[in-house]
C-alpha cells in the first residue's frame, strides 16, 4: 500500500532522503529561477491576453502541486509561450479580451486541461502522445514561435493591431503603422537589443572579468529584470505614460485568489477540443524536457505519472486565478543548471513568487508593455528552427511534407488548426508508411546461416523457393498489400514450388491480416505451391495457433529461416565459393 502511494505521490519517495545539501542546492536554484520568472510570468500573461498578475498566479500553486505529484526533479512548471498562445486563441473565440468572461474561460480551459491530463494518467494513456511525430512537433513549435514574435510587434510599435494568423497580424500591423508611438518603439527596440546582447554576450564577458560561474549565471538570468527596472524607472521619471506609452498599470497586491472555473455546458463544449490539444502539446513538450534532463543524471521519469503531475498543476491553476501551464524548456534548463536536486526547488520558487506577488507588484505599475513584448520575442527566438525544413528534405520527403504542411497551416490558418492538422498528419504519415511495408526477398549468404536482400548482397537462391522477409507488423492497413505482393511474385515465376514468409520483424498480426494470410494460403494451395512461415515470434505464434491458419497451413512453421532453407532446398545447392 505504501509503495502504491509513493507511485502516485512521488514526494513521499524523494522526500525521505531529503537533506541539508539538497536543501542548499534547491534554494540556490529557486533564487535564480524566481529572478527569471517574475518578468517572464508577466509577459506570458500578456501573450495570453490576461492581466499580468495571472502569470504570477499560474506560477505558484501549479509549481507546488507538481512538486508533490510529478516525477521529474528538474522540470519547472508554469506559463510557457506556446501554451499561452494556444490559450489566447482558444478563449478569444468564446469571450472578449479584458472581460470577466475571458478570465473565466481561461480558468475553465485550465480545469478541462487538468482533468483530461489526470484522466489520461490514471488510465495509463501516456503513449497517446507518441502519435505526434517529432518533425510535426518541431514544425508546430517553429510556426508558433513566429506567430508569437509577430503578435508582440504591436506592443513594440505601440499600435492596436489584431489577428490570429500571420497574414492577419501583418496586415493589421501595416494598416496601423500610422499610429506608431515613437517613444514606445524606442523602448521596445532598446529592450530587445539589450536582452539579445545579454543572452549571447553577457556571461562570456563576466567570465573574462573574473566573475565566478554561478554569479555570472545569475546576472545573465537577471537580464530581463534589469530591462524591467530600467524601462520602468524611465517611464516613471519622464512621465512617458502621458505621452502614449502603454504600461502594465495596477497589479493586485495579493496572493493567488480562490477561483472557480465555469461549468456552463456551452462553455465546456466550446473549450473541450482546445483543452485536449493544449494538454497533448503541453505534455509532449514537458516530457521531452523532463526526459532529457533526467538522462543527464541517470534518473528516470514515469510518463503516466507526469500526466497526473501536470494535471494537478493545471487544476491548481484553475482554482487560483491562473490559466493552462506545462513544463517550460528555458526555466527547466535554468533550474537544472543551477543545481536543483529535487522538485522542492520548484516549491521554493513558488514561495519566492508569492513574496513578489505580495510585496513587489506595486513596483511594476509603470512597466511598459513594450518591455514585456521584448522579453517574449527574445524568449521565443530559440523556438524558431527553420533548419528542420532542410534537415527533413535531405532525410525524408514524407517528413519534410509533414513539417512544411504543419508550419504553413499554423501560420496561415492559426494555431488550433495547425496543431490539429499536425496530429492528423502524424497519424496519416504513420498509416502511409505502414500501409506499404518493406518486404525483401532474401537469400542465403554463402558460408553462413544468415539471409539478406537479394538486391543488396551476393546470396544463394533457389528458383523453386521464394523467401519474403516481412519488415513490419501486419494489420488491416497493409494486409492486402502483402496479399497482392505474394500473388504477383508467384505468378511471375512458374517454377516456384514453395514460398516462405519470414516473420522475424513481425510483432503483431491482427484479424484482417490473419484473413489475408488465410487467403494467401488457399491461393497457393490451389496453385500447388507450399506456404511456410519461419522465425515467428512467440506472442504472434500464440495467436496464430488459436486460428485455423496453422491447422490448414499448406506447409510448415520453421524455428529458423536456415532450417527452412535446408529442408526445402533439395538437393542442397553447392557453396558459392566452390
């Protein structure tokens, strides 16, 4: 019972061995991550179309809940760019930005996402995320990064643009260029240039000056804080808000409030599909980061328990004034590099953000939106990887098609259609690849017991024997393909007396494929040709023996392909070396 409880509440496992050294490392990591998260949380709330405090609220309770239920020791949970964009796209269709209904829709979206993730975790359905191929995910994230950066240009320029697709955004920005506020533009461009310099040059410069690695890292991560402080002071001192510079304004000085999502049937139905898409995208991104970081310390994560941990985090956001969250790449890497030992580092980060929410929010009243936009733009630049197009073009045309289609659909039609099409493309790509499995005709490598493709190697063959190695599991999509292939090969060679299906790579044979095998057997029997199977795996053989195929088989089942060769090739062929 205790082991079972530890499985679902991992804090009971790692918490038993928590010591002073782990506490010290976790506290240092928490300080660094908190410094980074304060401006980032405000910025991502702006991206989601929510009040800035929603970003901080979404970074407190969710982090604590993930620390209790999550399995990754370095993953930092909270608002991220892609999920914030998806949130804005989803709730923007059911409520107007700035209204109470908009905030309620964000809470409801987090509630639905959390519930869906927990349900998947309880049912052990983490494998469903595998239906999103890596090329499609890469294409979607690249397109999302472009959309996010473009959506923030209106804040850099100080204009009132709108739109959810790239053509809409660019068209709206061009139409409002006459409204550009030059002071806002100067602030935005300066902040962006400064943050880019900090990201690429500050740490090496500090190291050259003799700064310790940890101090250099902290100062680099504090770059956005420096930009926030400098531009806020500038706006306050020169009274730039009166000259048209948009500012954050009043941010409630309080801990996260207790909130309730909406339970109206029409609202739930409108947000259900977006919540599922957000859950899947967030889970894939989170697990990828968690597994990468865990591997560096020879740790492991449980994807199904991760679903529960992320689900709990989203439910926490729904009841504390937040919006959908997931594990972020940048903050998780920072957390890991800063030396986080356990999920307690996240809990300490939540405490730091809670202190900021209570004590520091009045200080951001004059913070210009252009600075937050610059923070987002610099953060998402790392998401944009157009080289994936070149890489997939050189490796696989099918994967290139999937990447290109996902990018262009996301940019042209919006993130929801983009991610939905990405899922569809992933599934269709899998079905296409497996519908035409690789089937090689093989022969014996001279002097060995190995069999290889007759078109790639010099092998021995027998005109009366055909061996086809099936390199894919057989199911309804490709069953007819094998049927037609065998029929074509047999009718092309009138001297053929035996056909062997080599099943060394076949892990599954479904009922449709079973019927095709029975049809192949019957046709070959009518033609006076024997059908044999070789190297059938145990689980596959167990199922085949429960059918009529083995009993009616017009041939034998051989343990190895070499056994079949020696039995069916008579008289034995001379060795090729002789």
